[in-house]
C-alpha cells in the first residue's frame, strides 16, 4: 500500500525513482503500474534521455512493466506499452533490450494463439549466440507465461 501511495504522488522521475519502480513492479496495482510506465515513456521522449545509464535503466523498467502486466493478465495494457516502447529512441547499443521487446511481443501473441514456435525459435537463436544469461532469463519468463495461459 505504501508503494502504491508513494508512486501515486510521484511528480518527477529521478534516477532513484526509476530504479525503485523497476524493482517493485509486482507490488504495484496494475492500473498505477500502467500509468507510471506511460509517464516514464513520455518522460524519456520529452527529456531526450540519452545518457547510457539512465536510458538503460529506463528501458529495463518499461520492459519489466510489460512482463509484470502479462503476469497480471493485463494484456491490453501490455500491448499498449509495447507500442509506446517503439516510440522511444534507442540505438543498436541497446540490442538486448530490442531482443527482449521482440520476445515480449511474442509472449503477448502466445496468449491468444497458444503457439510456442516463435518463442522457441527466438530462444534457440539467443542460445546459439551464446547469450546464456539472457537465454535462461527469457526461458524462465516464457515458462511462467506458459503456466499462466
């Protein structure tokens, strides 16, 4: 309840607020989580965030929100954030984030099709690239979504 109250009263995004938000998303109500993430996307666009550490943390927070909303079965909100994610500017230095957003899109598609082939193909590609940590994280995430849907 305190986290929801704290973030409900948030007026400006600071590095610390983004970090706290990213780490506590499963404890925040879905509607507030969605609103804050949209605010964070707008903050990124309006402030032309381009410092690597800020931008990386900001992208991570939004990606975490999309996954949290999937786990909360808030598909429409997750889809809208994916669309918002693509309005943000980021370059090829953020390839892992690009892989993750593509993977989140596939997880969203899975919820309606129940077809795991695209997810399995992406996981195989990630594994073949030797990105073992990312592979394990995304495989774990996929298994969570498979069990929920």
